[in-house]
C-alpha cells in the first residue's frame, strides 16, 4: 500500500514514487488526500505520512501542477499551517511556495509564519514569499532583515532581491539602518546583484 511504503521513505524514494504517479492516469490530488485520511490515529505514523504528502505536493507543484485539483490541495496544505510540528509547518509553507496562493487567508498564514517562535519556520516563510513573487510582502520581508536568526535575514534579503525594484529599494533603505544585521545582509545582497549585473553586462 502506498501509504505504508512511503511513510518511512527517504526523500529520494519519495521522488521516485512521484515520478511514477506523474505517469499514471489518476487524479493525484485525491490520492494525496486519501493518504492523509488513511494515516490513522497513531501520531508518529500520521506525522510521517503527512510529511510525505506535503513533500509530494511540493514536487508536483513544481513539475506537474496540472495533474491535481489545486483548490483541494491548497485546502489540504492549510490544515498544517497551525501545526505544533516545526517540520510539518515548514513543509506546508514549502508546498504553498510550489503551488502558489490564492486567498487572503493563505497569505496571512505565511506572513504570520514570519513571526513564528521557531527560526526554521521563519526562514522557510521568508524564502517562500520570494518564490511566490508577492510584492505586497516587501515591508514584511524588510522587517525580517532584523531577525535574530541569520538564515531568516539571508532568505528575506534574497527574496527582496527577487521581488523587483520595490524589493531592491527596501534593501537599499536598510543600508542606513541602525540595525547592524539588517545593514550587513542588505549590503551583501546588493553587492551580489551588482556583481551579477556586471558579469551579464
């Protein structure tokens, strides 16, 4: 059974199964939801299956999102955004980054994750907002440039760089910030952008 074979699988095995599912003529979204519903009452088993499903959603979202019902999938992802598990919440955010967001509720959930008590979740959220391409996230990401965790600042700065002129302007504004962390990461990313432009030019 797919649920039991995948729940203990490593990332490579999950992606091998993903390749097979992509080539099958089935509704992947219903299969993924069935996996979640079949995971049972045992917490460890349920969490293992949920992690696998979120990983599959992220992979399908990047490679073959036309193969599943995107609204059903987004609803499935959303149920993990308030999880007590750092890993599940981070995987849910990565899944949203792969399939995109549609509703204000989904956007609010990711923006709220920028202030999560766990730096791992904040870092994933900062990266996801750049991948999704939301210019409205610029002020939130600019605030994350002052986060205590280096990975959060790093991801926020690179996401701002991906969000076009508005994001780059936010980085430039932080060059004069009283916050040393914000100044340093902004300077680093702006220099990287200038170097890339010189290489391409």
